[in-house]
C-alpha cells in the first residue's frame, strides 16, 4: 500500500509498506506536495500528482523497482485537479 505522509518542511511525500503491517519506506524526497497515489494492477508502477512552487500540477509515474520517474504536466483544460 502507498500512503501520504509528512515530508520535508510542511510538504507531503509518499511512503510504501505492506498492507499486513511492518516497516514503511519513503518513496519520494521532494519539496513539492504529492498526492493521489494509485498503484497499477501489477503493483509495479505508481501514479500520483505533484505540484510545483508555481502551482503547476504534474502527473508522475514511478517504477517501484528502481524509483525512476516519468513526468508530464496536467493540461490546464483537463478540468479541476483534486487537492
């Protein structure tokens, strides 16, 4: 499972752990708030939203095997982004 937790300063980062309990592992280490994590059905990739200091929202897809990230901006005409 993936949870949102306190990160650097007052920002949020993402953490992963087993649904059965145990240790949590920090996945992101940014100064930008991250939210709305969604695992793919295989549990290999994680999609989430990240907002930069200008207020621009990015859709990020992370490979959970190596934490590599791909980012794309969310188009302004895509409608409201849940905060």
